[in-house]
C-alpha cells in the first residue's frame, strides 16, 4: 500500500529549512563580531530586519534543495531526460548469459521451446567417463610433449563445451514436436468411421539423416501420395509421393511404423482396415502434416542455435543442439475411488499429475508476482533479458532430467487427488523406438531407469488404469477424459507472457522552476524605500541615494542566493551525459525594480547581462568574460571530469589510471601528445552512454555464426557482412577499447600500406610490377600485372585483395581502357582513376588509390582470439602446442584450449610503445577478463600483424561456413592450422632503445632488460 501523504506534527526540519535556527545562528555571529559596538538586537533594528529577511530567503533554498530527486531532475516537459544515466533495472541489472541456468532461461524464452538442458560432458551421453568431451577424443602424449589422437592414459577433457538438448513444446496440431509421430483419431473413412479408433504413425524425427531432403519441400507442392503397408513385428507404412521444386518434378519416399492405440471394444482393426483409411486424399493430408511438423521443429531449433550464438559466453561453445529423445513410460494401476467421485475427472487428474511428474513445466511470472514471492529486485533481474516474463530460478533447477522414475512418488501424487482412496498393483513399462516394450524393463514395480539424455513421457494409450467404486470396476469415457485433461493443462499452464510490464519505471517527478528568484528587497518593510513600492518621486536625492546604496548592498546577497538556485536548476545537466559548456550557473537579476542603475556599465552601456550572463560558455577560446568572472576553462574541465567520475563510480568503474597516463597519438603528424581534458570528457561520456550495452555484454563472445535475418534464410545461411569490418566483436573487446581510449573497436585490418611502387620489366609485352610495402619500407608482397587488358582485369583484383576487402574497390571497363574505383563501406566513391593505357597513367591511378586508402588507416585497435574455437573437429587438425612434463606430472598444461585467450595488438603506434601505457593496458585486460580465464597479450610488429590478420580473417570466414555446412570442414582445418601456426609463434615487440655511457645518462630511452630492444622495426 502506498504511504499516505500527511503533514507531520514534528516535521524535523533541517538547519537550512529552520528559520529559528538560522536567526539564532546569525545573532550569535553578530554578537561575536560586533558585540562591543552593537547592542540593540531587537526586531526594529534594520540590521536584524535584514538578517531575518536573509534567513527567510535561505529557508527557501533549503526547501528547494530538499525536494525529491525526481523533482530536481524533471525538465520543463515533465520528463526526466535519458541522459541522466538513470538506467532501468532491465537495462542495468541484467547481463548476457553466464551460467547454465541463464542459458536455459534464454532458450525457454523462445516460442516453441518447453525446456532445455546443457550437458557439459560426453559421460551424460555415453555413460563413460573415459570419453573426453568435444567433437573428437584428445590425449596427452607426455613423451612426445604434444597432444595426440592416439589413445594414451591421459585423456584431455576440454572445458566450456556443451551439448544442448531442447524439449520442444507440444503443439495442438502436431502433438509432441520432439518426435516424428502423428496421431490419427477417428479416420473419416472405413467401417470404423465415427468410432473410437486411434492410430499413431511413427515417422523419423526431423534431424534424422533420412529426412534431410524433406525439410526443404513445400507441402503445398506435394501430389500423388500413395501409402503402402507391410506386416512383420510391426505394421509399417511407406508413402511414395511427388512434389515440385524449382519448377521441376521430383519424387521421394518416407517410411514409418503404424501403431493401433485404441480400437472399439470387441473389434479389431485389421491391416485391411488401415489400408482403407489411407485414401489418396487422406495420405496427402497425413504427409503434409508430417512435413509441416518436421519443418516447424527445424525452425525452432534454428532459432535456438541463432540465440545461443548471439549470446555465447567467452571461451565457451556448443558442440551440438538437438531435440531430446522421448522414452514412453506406460503405467498399470488399480485405483479405488469414493462412490461419489467423478470418474472422468479423476482419471484426467491422474494423467495430469503423472505428466507433470515425468516432465514438469517451467512457468513464466509477472514482475509483480515475483515481488509478491519476496524476491528482491536484483534477484529478479539477474541473468539475461527475457521477452515473455520472468522465470523463477528455484523452480527451474527442479526441472532437471530424471534418471529414474519412482513408483512411490507417482502413487503419492495419485493418493493426493480428492476422491482417490487407494492405489494398488502399480507397475511401469518402458517402450523403445520400435514401439515395443524394452526387454527387462517390463512390469517394473518400484523404479524405472531412464536412459541418460532422454526424457520420460507418459503414454496414455499404452497405460491401463482400472478404477473401482465399491469394489466394482468402471471404465471412464476416454473422450471426456481427454477434454478434461485439456482443461486441466490450460488452467495450470503459464504460457509465455506478452504485453506485460517487465521493468521498473524511472520515478516520475513534477517540474518546478527552480531558478525563479524573488529579491530579498521585497521582504523588507516599505519604509526602507526598496522593493516593489520603491520611493516617492518627491523624496530628496539623499533619500534616493540611500535607497540605492541599500539596493547595492543587498544585491550581493541577492546574486549569491539567485546563483545558488541557478546552480540547483542546472544540477540535472551536471549529472548527465549531455555535452555541456559550464558547471557553474548564474542569472541576471534584471527584474528587480530600479536595479538597472545599480549595475556598472561599460562605454557602450553594456551591463553584466550583456557582458557575462548572455555568454555562459566555459569552453570557448579565447576566454570570455564569463570565464574571467565565474568559471575558467581549466576549472570547467576539472569539475566536469569529476562529475563524470562520480557517475562512473555508481557502476564501480574508473578512468583514473587511464587519465594519469594522458597519452594519445596524432595520426597526421605521428607525434605523441598529451591527452587533453576535453578528450577525457568525451571518452567518459561515450563510456557512460554505452554502459548498459557494455555491462550487459561484458562476458559475451563474438558471434562466429551470424545469420541472415531479413528475411530469415530457409537454408540457414550466414551473413558474411557481420564477419569483418563489423562491430560483431566480444563485449570484452568493446569495454577494453573504451577503457584504453581506443575509439574504434570494429574488427578490421590494423596494418597500413606504406608505399606502392610500379616498375616495368623487359618482358614482351612489358609487365607492370606493383609492390606495396609496410610503413617502414619492408616489402609485404608484389604482384606482376601484364599491360594487356584481359590479364590486368584478372591480376589486379588479386593485388587489391591483399590490401582491401572486396567492397573497397571495383574495376570498370570503358571502351578499350579500364578504371580503378576505390569506394568506402557505404559504397561512396573515394577516388576514381582516369582511363590509363600507359605506365604513367597507371602510376597516377595507383598513387591516388594509396592516398585514399591511407586516409582510412587506423592501427589503434586489438584482436581477441578464444583458443577453444581453435580446437580440432576431426583427426586432421593440427594441435596447439603444449608443454608437458615427461613424467606426466602436469596441472592444466596439457590443455591449450580451455578458458584461454590471446589478445593481439600492434606495437608501433607511439602510445602503444610507451611502457607506462602498456603496463596500464595489460593490467586492464587482466582485470576485465573473467577470473576463470587466462589471457596471453602480444604486441606485434607490422609484418606479423599483416600475416596474422589475413589468416585471422580467413579462419573466421571458414568457421562461419563450417557452422552453416559441416561438409566444409576441410576449409576450416586448413585455416585453423594456419592460424595456430601464426598465433602460437607470436612474440611481443618492445620499443627501440639505444646504448649509452654514463655521460649520456640523461637519455630518455635507455636499454631495459625485458622491456626494450636494440634495432628498428622489422623490414
């Protein structure tokens, strides 16, 4: 209940709101300072009158300062600006999935997913701890000091890998989406038309290799379906059908098992009866239903894979994502009920409690419901942002896969149903994929084991529950039981919620004109000759002069009090991320009657209003009158930085170490310069604005399998534009770049072209030899290009690919000549060469190309590589190096992949060569990386980063292609081997130092062991 707003009898005023306290304090100071010459402190004394007026004015300041914070921050539009960094709970308390429960919540939030489980060891699949996790078994060969695919006594278990099992929601049309079964009730033809007949068609699951080709068939294109049947241990059905694809006709076959679940009492459904059911039209309907079911199941799984890759945690990966396999459990039991019991109601309740026991549901809650359950705000919003409500973590943890089903649990729940008196002769039977009872698991009385990685499912049709009233058996109506069961499920179900309040709103406030000020003059008696009444025109000049003197005296107090209110009004800007130009605020008191003559004027009759108050800007250069009188630029930048430091401290963040370094790089001059306070302000504002994203994604890895969304591609294809020259990088990289003053955190090429040379050869016809080098003259590569048009068209793209991605250039033919077009990421022309047929023309074109490219050169950045993604996928992959003890006495050294990362940076930018900055940035990297991970940091030269980045880009592309199509594993293997060879042979470069003798000790670049090198950049 909201607290009632009342006027307290004992308000408990603060000192600045307590007039009596202020007056007493004022009198104390007056007596202390002038007690020897001033003894009249009565109310009639002008000094006391002025004191009382000032005390009253101060209470107004105290009142406004004590207003609720939401009122102080509310603007004239009645809203609190978004720049206040008052992020809502949903934006600031949530985070990208970190724990298994977080991942489960994220998947259960997907429409179509009922539950999800993460298995982090193949033991849960194979019941064998000797099988290492991952795509392939790895072993440590201590004698060879290397990993091996050959079995040794030392298996290597990779950590951070998950096999994901999805439990898909049951669908009213398709039934259980985890299997390929279709239930046919009361076929519309045959001798049982309208009777109580139920068939189950058991077709392959959606991910069965045998139905892979069916997943892309349009059900509407199916025609000519013919069903044929054979008998044996089961009745099997085969459907031959035709369909249209790409304008041509094709055919396909699907086979399954037919199970007769229910048949009328005293009658048997024969094979001929089943054949009679499957007319041509009915067969097409069944086939269409099956195709729609498996395609829908695939789409849900694809959504889960997309969600997992978009929210993958650092140094973790998903080996597989599959739907869970069902294991049918049938139950036989005699149940005694009270004479007045509703038989159909009780049987429906029995079915329902058994279902919930075997496969409990995960409920979604409203925000208010979790608050009513006593959860705190931080506990409610812990974990990822969900779209359909909130999940109770405690309840979620109780929905783990069952390893055993206990009869005592089920009997206890049955006995709890109103009207049930006893449950006897309880037995359980498990059925296999062939729809036959599993050998050895028939008629189990007390405990039924469930295969690891499978989900127990209650089989209504195979179960036999016999109900007794007064020892007489009764058989409820199955149709009524099913209707009641649907009603029970609907009442209990907590569907994924939508259109609900899922966040705590920022408190709304009331706007007050906080800077409005009424002069102290208006509080004084009329006899003082100031205020609204003023003096009569008949008063003497002396009397008028005395009034002006009093006004001038009071103006000092008025200005202080008015500026205080202006400062209070400006607080909403001080604690914002707006680009403000002042931290002190003031106002001109031009509304006070007869005040204008009091102000001093310059020669042009300008007062403080025109000279100062109308230009309150502490950033302009040269300094203006405002800066001279109120706030200089130095004071402004210092105060603005400190206000921003306060805002950052709210989130436990700090730029203090970074600010102390004060290093930046001017790329135009390649000179190091001090980082200005304005730069620091910009960095902090940028960090604070992005903090909800930075905070949410702080543990998130990059998405190596970005998918096409608009429209979603039916072939599950990748979006190659999200692999390079993109912000698709880890949350850690984004935060590190913010903390290190790196403006561009995009994944991009950091190496730069230095020079291009073009020479001719003596060949006939003559060749143009294009070579490009690094910034320091080292030749990176060269390409020979013939001077004939056809060969130039073939060779020039190869040259361009070495320096730019495809979207940066184009070659267009004009009549018999050709042009080089250089374009940017938005496809805007940066440079267009003239038609050229000679070496001179080619020189001009390439020089223009290099000039434009170098404008985009930005070596300030980093790359982060998760070693786990470099793991072998089959026994053809090269291993990352290890360092093993010959006696196999190791602790973690045998695993170069799990929870390990490498950060690669260019060392040549001048501030990256500064060891103080390096130490700071390396400390920041280690502080910000998750505590369970290890990170290797390499500052490498331009030649190494050129080789590394080309290998890195090729590997990212190959990894994405493999994730979309695992037949492309050979391309991944080649790219993986190349990157491993380069990555694990990188070593840090250090600033160049010089040797000197003692007389030269003032040298600022001395040789330091382990921190400097002799020589120059590699060529």
